[in-house]
């Protein structure tokens, strides 16, 4: 199994910045794809960003493109969020899977516990 531990959530004013971190351990190796999903109360879960393994690139949800940056250093995934908006308020989940297609289908195998991001207007 893979364990994912997130940190870095919090409350900010609109226009502020936060950086989320996610450390992977256990059976994780660098062939895994990792990504971030989010879910706000009463709304559908959204795929926010994906970091594809083997240098295959990244994916961003249109509404966060140019504001959020996903990156990875060894076994730690980051999501740097700038110019935050109230609509970014959600619980953010780190995910991982050896089968990268699950990032697109929305059902990666491994999930972190979630970290809350709240953006005040």
C-alpha cells in the first residue's frame, strides 16, 4: 500500500497564496502518477492537477490554470496556489496510482486524508 500525508491547508483572504504538500511512503515509487482533487460541500469532486510520472507532463483544471502549479520532488508532491479565489474553497486530496489513467477517470487508488483550504472574500 501507499500512504499519503498532506499538509499546508488553511484560511486566506482572496488573492492570497498557499502551498499544499503531500508525502508518499510505503510501496510508492517514481513510476506512480500523483495528483490533487478537491471537493466543496454540495459540489462534485474536481480533478485539480496531475503530475505524470516519467516526465510525461502535467494537467490542470481550466479554472486553476496559471494560478496553481503542481510539482514533485522525490516522493513529495506540491500544489502551489496563487491568486486564490473564494470558489477555490474546498477539501483538497492528494492521490496516487501506478495506473495513471485513473487520474483522468477520477478513481485513483490511493488518497490522502484531505486538507481544508478556505478562501475568504
